[in-house]
């Protein structure tokens, strides 16, 4: 069993490696297009929401910390569920705030059709949001499973969930700094 | 297995790596028929312009574009990848490292069925309004990003969806290969005792996994261009068409090695067995391939020398392109040295393996002319390039697959394929292939652009029309030569001569398992004592020593 979980971890790391290359492609595409457009943001377009997203980034980062706490509590055989619930709540919060921001941007006239500036935002941030949603579903699945079993779950599955979540969270600064800040 | 399996779980939704491997091979061979049919259709048009094609009718210009595009797409993604990497890889890799199955059998089954759906998606694009995509297999924008062009309406998004599904499937396979190799090797199977095919399949998987991401990113943006008219790749909207070419070839060129490496692995296994000699420079081949794997990420822009990239970028890419031929030249020399002085047994599999080396060398050597910027600017997008990559890909995909099929058929089905018909198949295939592709070098140097629908419309090409005719007649023969193969394949499956465990007297572990191996592969867990290439040792009775034999 010990070996099987190591194999799973290896598989996950390989998958994440190919995901990193995917985001590297996406972000370099962003830089190539952006470097060719003199006015950024183009006239009449809203700025990408810098401040709200800074706050949102803090929420995302704290979710990684709480997940780390959950794992630690589990290894000490203490109550880890509350930490896991906080993590799921923080992750959902991040997604909801992102969604609200999207609606605001659309209302301010940042569309997709013929708009490379808007398109880049929606594609890069949208793809990341999908990854957050995927990671979140894994965490919710683990949470529901351990609520149902009423016994502590195996630390291996939580570790896999954590590694993927760490990838999703640690990816975010590259997107935040690249798109919003600079 | 104590549980009795129904037909459905044994042959259709099987988690056995061997069944999955055979499923990949058979679906790949079926797709090859589609790809071959398309080649027949557009080659007929090129040799006899605007005439009615038997079995098709008159080929319109836009359908010509679709046929060429889909031929390339199918042959690379739905024939070469599934047969060479997923087919042989799935079947052989666990057996060769001495594992009972893949690390993730369910994921393996899923990968095949995702692949199956991707094939259906691609085929369905022939039947949608405006037909299959016609922008070339490289799907360059702005052609592919603008709904005004051929097949962009329905065909293009379907193409992207099919390719994305196919890549998801290959990603699952690749993860399975690497985890299986790293964690499930038999006792004593160190990394440097693994057969070359296992090395090659793993390096190929790594190359694929690290290169595919940027293409998916590009494809996603292209899809957004097609569906929402964003304009990422349309200059008039602030986008950049060159960007897509970079993203495409960042994957597209490593992809060449994703196909080449498993093929080199298959050829290495076959030539050592049939020359009764150990492979020459085993570690050197492995290190060369690792170097080539790294270099393969640094050559992509040589596809874009005439696309308007900065000459200061073109020069280093020309250099890396010439450089990457060095590790493969080393590998090729090692193979030739392995043949040298051996007691060569000319079985059908061996003939195909040797012909692969010979014809691939022609393809490799002509690649130098495309890699050098100066000559490439003249050759670019002519039939010279088409001839070049068919001289690499035809040996990689077809000659190698045939070699592998004739070689491992006794293991897979427990029966031999007929050798006489095999040799007839070999000679006609190997010779006619040269008639198909050799004339194209000359047409290309004469200035025939590769995407011309009707060469007879151009004054300067009129004198070279006979070369197109030779090429097309060669193709008729080549396709005809596959009839004995198909018959041989299916008849031998049921009626062929029965094979023993180790009919070719080979060393690798798959030959220690029964023919065909049951679910779980080995009767007793193998223990490995030596590397796989101990042939014709001194002071031994037989001229081979299986890996399980103690020293």
C-alpha cells in the first residue's frame, strides 16, 4: 500500500509537470501579444482588477496554509475536519470573488469578440479558475468521504489533494504578477 | 485469474495492458486505411488532374485541401502515435520490465477509450457542413482562425477537440509508462539492464509530456478565435499569427522524436535478435537519445525560416538543427555496427528493420538541407520537404510497425505469420515506397509548391508531370501490397503455425512468458541477472542467454 501511494504521487507530479508546461505556453503567449500592443490596457478598456484580486490572492494563499494544517492534524490523529472545511470555504470564496469580478468586467465593456486584451484575461484567468475548481472538487470529495466514513481518512489521499492544491495556489502569483501587477 | 471474465471485460473494456496495446494497434491500422485512402485520392488528382477518381469521383479544390490536411493529421496522430507508442508501448513495456501489468490499469483502459472517442470525433468531421478542416495539418492561422476559409465552420473546432482528446489519452499512457518503469520493474532489472525499447518509450513519453502543453495553450486560443472571433492570431485585431507557429512547433518538432524513438527501440530489439550479436554501444545510444531529447526542445523554429522570423533567431536554430543530427547519427552507426559481423537471419521482421535504417538515413540526410537556412529558403514548402519527411516518417511509422508486428505476432497471438507472404509484402512495400517518394525530391527542386491543387496549370511544372505520375503509380502498388499483409494478419491469427514461448531465441523478458501471455503475464515472477543483449557468448551451448539466466 505504501508503494502504491508513492506511485500515485509520482503520477501526479508527472501530470503537474505537463500542466506547468501548459501554463508556461499560455503565459508566454500572453507576453508575446502584450509586447506588441503599445497601449495596455487599450483605450476604453477597464484595467484588470488589481486591488480586489490582491485581497482574493490572500484568501487563496491562506487556503493552502489551512490545508497544510489539516494534513498536520491528521498525521497527529487530531481533528482535521474543521481545517479541511475552512480550506474548502476559502477556495470557494476565491472562485466566487473571481466570478463577481468577471461580471463586473463584462459590464464595463470588456468583451471577447475582437478584443485580444479581454480574451487574454478570460483565457488565462479562466483556465486557472477551472484548475481551482478541479482541485476544489477533489477536496470536497475527500471531505464528504471522511464525513461519511466517520473515521480518519488515509493521509495518502489528503497528501495527493494537497500536492495538487499547492500547484494551483503556487501557480497563481505568476498569473497575478504577470497580468494584474505589471 | 480465478475470476471468469466475460467477452466484454476481456476484449472490449479490458484493463489488461496487452489487450489495450492490441486495441491501439488495430485501431491505428484501421485509421491507416483511412489515411491511405486519402493519399490515394489526392495523389490521383496530382497525377491526372481533374479526372474522375475511381472510388471517389471528381476531387474539388476545397476537398483536396481537406484530404491533404486529414491525411497528415490521421497519419501522425491516429496512426503513428497509437501504433508505435501506445500500441507497442502498452503491449511490451510491462512485459519487458517484468511487471504483471501497468501501474494504473484502469487509467490505461480509459486512455484507450478516450482515444477511441477522439478517432470518432475526427472521422465525424468529414460529415459536417463545409466538411473536414482544410488548413493543413499544422492548422496555421490566420487561415484557421478566420471563419471565411475552408472547413473552419465545423471542421476546425472538431479537429481541435479530437486532437485535445487524443493528447489527453496519450498523456495518460505516458504517465502509465513512466510510473510503471520507475516503480514496477522485476527484481534485478536495473535501469541499465532495461531493453532499449523501454528506454526509448520512456524518453518519448517524457518529450511528449513536456512539449504538449504549449500546443494545448495555442489550440485553446485558436478555438477561442474560431468560436468567439477574439483575434489572438489575427494581426488586424492586434494578434500575432507567428505566435501560433511557435506554439505549434514547440510541440510539433519534439513530436517527431516522440515517433522516432519508439521506432528506434523496436528496430534495436529486432536487429540484435536476428544478427545474434549484442547491441553496439548500449549506453552510448541511451545517452545520445537523452541528449537528443533535450535538444529536441531547441530546434522548433527551423520550421519557420520563411515565416518572417528574425534572422538572428534563425541562425541559432539552424545550428541546433544540425546538432541534433549528431546523436541520431551515433545511434544509426551503432545499429549498423551491431549488424556488422553478425550471423544475420533474414526473417521478414529483420528485412523490415534493416530497410527502416536504410530508408530513414535517406530521410535524415535530406533533412540537413532543410535545416541549413540558406538552402531551406529555396526548398521551403516545396515537395522537397514533403519527400524529406515522408522518407523519415514512412520508415518510422510503417516499416517499423510491420517489423514489430511480424516480430511480436507469435507472442501476441501464439502463432506465426506466414513468412513467404511476409517477404512478398516486404519487397513490394520497400521498393514501391521509393517510387512514391523519390520523384517528389525532384519535383520539389523543380519548384513545385506542396499545396498546389493542379500542377498542370503551371508552365514551369509541365515537364515534370511524369514524376507525379510515377509517384502515383508507386502509391497504387504500395497500397496493393498491403492486401497480402491484411490477409496474412487475420488468417495467421487463427490458422498460423503455432509458436513456442521463445521462437526467435531472444533474451528479453517478454519471451520468457507464455505465448500468448495470460492476464498477469508471467507464470513465476522473473528475476533478472543480466542485460538483454547477451548473444553468441563464448563457452555456451546455445547462442543466447535470457535475462533470467544466472551468470
